[in-house]
C-alpha cells in the first residue's frame, strides 16, 4: 500500500519534472526565436542608426555648404558696400563739379553781360561823336541782309517764322526809306531778337548778327537825334528872325 503511494507519487513527480523539462525546452526554443528577432531588430536599429549618422553627416555637409554660401554672400555684400561707397564718392564729386560748372556758368554770364555793356557804351559814344559814315551804315544793312539769307536755310534757322518775316521787312525798309522815316522801335525789336538768339543759340553767326544789329540801331538813332537837333535849331532861327 505504501509502495503504491510512493510509486504513484513518484510518477506524479516524474510527470511534473518531464513537463517542466518539456516546458523549459519549449520556452528555450521560444526565447531563442525571440532573441533572434531581437537581434534582427537590433541589427535594424544599428542600420537605422548608421543611416541617421549618414543623414547627419549629409546635414553637416549641407550646413558647411550654407556656411560657405553665407561667407560668399558676406564677401558680395562687402563688395557691394565698397561699390556703393565709391558711387557715393563719385556722386559727391559730380555734385562738386556741377556746382563748379554752375559757378563758371554764372561767371561767364556776368562776363558776357559786362562785355555787352562795354560794347554798347563804346558804340553809343562813337555814334554820338559821329564817327560812322553813311557808307558804313549801308554796309551794316547789307550784312544784316546776308545774315537773313543765311538764316533762311533750314538747318541754320533757329528763328521763329514771324521773327524772320519781321527782320526781312525791317531790312527792306532800311534799304528803301531815308533815316528820318525809320521807326526806332523796329530796330529795337530787331536787337531784341538778335539778343535772344545769341542767348538761346550761341554761335559766331548769332554774335555777329547781334553786334551789327546794335551798331546799326545806334547809328540810325544818332543820325535821327542829329536831324532832330538840326530841325530844332532851324525852327528856332526862323522864329527869332
């Protein structure tokens, strides 16, 4: 009886032991599969880490390239700044030259007015002294007629149509009428046209035109003044007699 119990108990224990061994063997196989999978996972993570390292290296290279690009942009910015400084310097020099040019232009204008004043004063003085003859007056009329014909040429015609027409009419009157019938306001207007022409279209031709027009105006004005004085003296003699 006791032997049967021991044998039964022993059988149970052996069964448990065999089951435990089988379970352990089975678990061992399972764990080997799990470990193999974990190894695969680790290998994959290693591969992923390598890829990430490669990506980081690529990003590092990209960062370095961007740094190089930034350096190039800094160099370009510095060059642009230097160019801008040079342009500013050039602009300042141009402004200085422009101011000098305006100053010279003003001085030249003042000098031109000074020369005009001297010339007109000398001509007026000479005509009042009666230093010009009738032949010289006729010579000036012919010269103005030549200028008019030159100004009729399209490339050389800076005159307005009404101005050219007026000048031709005045010259025709100077040829045909005596001095006492010439209206001074027409000669004054002729001088004004010549003066405007000289200021707006400065040239040797316009300068000669102005000089000779004023000289003719001054001569005729002086002759008219002398004729008026003679007429007054004659009338005073008649009245006293």
